[in-house]
């Protein structure tokens, strides 16, 4: 090559290449923060890599520990029961079918769909775990599982109850803690599922063999019915829980449509007022519900001695004043709470066991027992509701001309946990504002009273004071201050039972002393419980029965129900008749001379 050619070649090599023509169309954005987002991750990865290199044994131990914890969390969620009484170590030492099937699916999937499915499965499992935990609480407190369609509205009532029992600050802390725990559960289960799916993908051969072995073990345990401590080793707990939830949702939606038809049928719906309760005309009629007054109060070995002694003593005191009673049992439509379901079931003659049924009846013209008295034209109707602290549109359905709520009774004393005022005070206010005053139009009166002192948590408990010392309720300040702390009673099952029994004694004493003091020859008192107390107090397998009593001076009133087979006195015998609470309205109306004129839907 000549010297000139060499120089030309060197010059050409030194010239910079021309930039290529830009490719038409949208170009990837160059955002300055993209690199910033990646840098911390790179720095973390670099640090983690150096740490693993410097501490290989520690890194392996940490990795194994995290994996074991992830597996334990997932398996525990899959086999967790939905009832507190079923909890125990043996419940968590089971082979979940869902884990075996899930592992087989994860092994077969490519990376991206596998990770997505794992994360979604973790979230779904967390949701089922939350529902299981809600079932635990509802079974323990209300004697039934959580209904995902109807029960969300009850959380507001639960928060109000906690605030009244524990205080606002403690309640806010508790609610925040629950929300944080639920969010953490979702994150942990999603991350755990992803980690386990990655482990299966990295060790496909071992994972496949292990899944086959687990599948054969599950089939063997299931086929032979193998158990440990009475618990089957083969579990399909989550699948069963999901199936039950689907069934419950379907049944709830179907029940709503069917109940609307049932509520339109009424044996006394077209009965003229002149043919309703003719045998009670001119009577001073009083219906009273005692909060959580259940069969356990009369028969449980811890509560019954004190409650039974009170019922017997009050029966004798009333008899001395000329009053006599008959008592039986009603099976409540609710348990542990939701008192309004018991009230409306008794008064409607319909089985109102959930919130949707309650809304349906409240929006209907189905005849309530209290409305029947108003419909006669011979009774003024009034309600005394110390537990009502907001608008109460149900007044119309109950047929009450006037309702006194918690703010209309002049109380200046302290609250007793959830209860706004002691029953004795509420009864004296009923006497002063209502019962002592004759209706201006010469009518008789029908009253509906809801007593609240026996509402959980049964601390602090009011005590009886002289009826002429009640004043504006300030006398209860010292009694309330000297009472038990609600948190101490809630935490102790035996203490809860003991204190619950004392509140029933108090409420029964207040009501019957009021009757003894202010009742007349025309007074007819019907009082009953709305439901049993929570399972921790009444027992995990307690019935849903509540006592019901009718008390009167006029012997003709009790003669009308002589055929019912009820027990004489305020304490029903163990073998006294048991009716569904929904049967009471029609039996009562019939016993006191009402003529059925059915209304058909």
C-alpha cells in the first residue's frame, strides 16, 4: 500500500461515524427518576449478595427459616377451624388437600402465570382466613357464623359497644390494630405463596415427588378415616368453608325473596280493631323485655343459685301484694346479641332471624302485637327505650303513639358501660312521666319497655336504692365509680358469668319492685328475655330459650292461659312448655279473645 493510501485510510478511520437516522414512531421515554428507582434496588441486591457471600451459613439458615415460616403460615390458614371451641394443636397437624392441588398446579405453570396465581391465591386465602376469624367471633358471641351478605352493618354496633365498654381511645387503638393485622395477613400470605411457588419451580423434581407422596398420603388418610386426637388427618377445610359461604350467600338471597311472601300472610291482618284483645279492655297493659335474660340464668350452676333465689323471693313478695304469675319458655330467634330481632319476632309472630328479615318486616304492614292494642282504639300506646340514642323509625311499625328515648328521661347520672341508665331509674321515669298519668281521652294504656342494665359486659353493675332517692340519677355516681372495670370482667369467663347473674337479679328485682309499688288491680305485666347471653357465659351448646312470665292481680287474666301448661310463679320449671318466640303473638291474641281474619299475600 502506498504512503498516500495509508494516510487516507488513517484519516477515514479517525472520522466519527454518522449517527443513524432516527426510527419513526414513539420512542421509549427517558425519565430521570427511572434510574433513581433502580439504584436502591441495585444497592440492596449488592449488599445482600455481599452479605450472603460473607455469611453463607447464616444466609442458608435465614432462607430456610423464612421458607418454613411461609409454609407454616399457609398450612395454618388452610386448616384453621372457624370456631374457638375447635382450636387445638391437632387441628393444625393435618394434610390440606388444597396445598397438594396447589403445588401440582404451580409446578406445571410457566414463571409469570405461576407468580400471578400464587399472589392471587395468597390474597384469596387471606380473605377466607378473615372470614374464618369472623366466624369464630360470631359463633362465640352470636351462636352463628358470619353472614357475608347481611352482617357488615353489625361492625358499627360492635364499635359502639366497645367504645361504651372500654372508652374511645382504647377502641380506636383496637380498631387500628385490627385493620393493621388484617392488612399484614394479606401481605404475608401473598408473599408466602409466591416464595413457596418459586421454591417448587427451582426444585421441580423433588417438588413433583413430594407432591405425589403428599397426594397419596391424603387419599390414604381420607379413605381409611385416619385421625389424631379425634381429628381427621386429611383436611379440605378451606374448600369446605368456601363451599359453605357460597351456599350461605345463595340461601340468604333466596330467603329474602321467600320471606317477603311469608310476611304478607297474617292470621290477624284483617281483624277489625273491635275484635282484637277484647278480654284485656280497660287493662293497664305492659310488655317488658329484659336484656340477655336467658335460660342459662335460671339453670346454669354458676348463675342459677342467685337468680333462682331472686325469682322465688320476688314471687312471694308479689303474691303478698296480690299479684300472681305464670311462666314458660320461648326459643329466641337470636342469640348473644341483636336484641331487636327478639323484640320484633315476639311482636310480629314471624321468625326474624337476620337483619334483612328485620328490614322487610319494618317496612311492611304486618300487624305487631303492640299495634293490635292501638288498632282497638281503646288504648294509648307508649314506649320507654333507654337504649335508643338516635332516630327510631320502627316506632311506626310498633304502633307507639309516643316513645321516650335515652335523652328524654332526664337522666344526669353516669352510664353503666353500654347501658345509658339503671333500670330502676328508667322504671321510675316511666312511672312519673307515663304510668301515673291517666290518658286524657279515658282510654286504657299499653306500654312497651326495654330494660338494658343486664347488657354485656356486665360491669359496672347498678344497685337498688330507695325509690324516693332516685332524683335525676346523680345518686348512681358513687355506685358506678365503685364498680368493676369492664375489661377485667370481659377477660374472665367465670367472673363474666357471676356478674351477668347479678345483673339479671338486679333487673328482675327493679321490675317486680316497681310492680309491687305502683301496680294496680288492672295491671298486666308480660316480661321476657330477648335472647341468651354470649356463648362464653351461657355455654357453647346452650339452648336459645328465654323465660317469659305473665303477672296480674285479676285472676281472670291468668285463667285465660291455664291451658298453656305454664309454671306458677316467676321461675319456669325445666320441663315447662317451650314455644318458638314467633308463636307468642298469635297464642296471646287468641287467648285474650281476638278473632282471626287472615290476610293473604
